[in-house]
């Protein structure tokens, strides 16, 4: 009887040991899946995180931001130039700037790209705001755009909104003194101003 008891006890212990091993393997597998899922979700959240950068370009503070719409597969790049537009700038440009360009290069210099904002409306008393939408973009495209915007960035635009205060002052003086009118008259002649 003691042999049967010992044998039964050993068999029960073996079953418990096997069950314990199976449970540990399942728990370990689930833990690994949850950890990998968490790492992947963290990676996605990092990739989807919006980008924002404020810096002083020449003499003018400007903010560049970018965001990604996973639903529409679009990237939106925004530029805010902290310069209050004056009446002379609106008069000279008829309220629309041809283009403002962000010339970007990654920090390691391996990739370069220009982002061009076309037909930028400007209004007296407001800051310059530009928006560019890139359609059919992937998440990888967005991470590349963030790398470019986080690298070496230069802003180019018409001289009337130059980011250098001295150049902007000279342009204002030129256009408000009447020199621009005389330059136009010399180039075109008097006829357009006489109504002919």
C-alpha cells in the first residue's frame, strides 16, 4: 500500500510539475507579447508625435511645426514668422507673396529638401502664417520630414519680408520714399501713369 501511495504521489507531483511548466510558458509568452506590443505602440506614438521648433532666423523669431494625419495620410507643415505686417508690405505685394521656402538639410547632411509655400496671403497688423499639405504621405515620410525640419533650416522669401531687420528697413524706405515709383517710371515710361 505504501508503494501505491508513493507511486500515486509521484504521478500527481509530475502532473502538477507539468501544469506548472505549461502555465509558466504561457505566462512568459503573454508577457513577451505585451512587452513587444508596448514597444511597438511606443514607437508608433513617437513617430506620430507632432513636431514644433521655434528659433530666431536672422533677426526674426519663427516657429515651424508639422503634424501627421493617420486617417487622411497627410502631412501638414506650418510656418509662423513673428513679424507684424505693415501697410507698405501689403501695398507692394497686393496682399500675396509669391512663395516662401524652407530649405532643409538633415543634421548628417545626407538628405536635402525644399518646402515651398505658394501664394501666401499677408494682412496688415498680422504675423505671416503659411501652411503646406503633403498628400498620400506615409508614416515613414513624416519621420523623414521631422528629421529634415529638425536639421539645418533656412527660410527664404521676398525681400519685403526679409528676416533681417536692416534689409527690411531699407526696403520700407525704398518703397515709401517714392523711389520705387520713379524706378517703375524709368522702366515703363510715363504712359501707364497718364492713362494711355
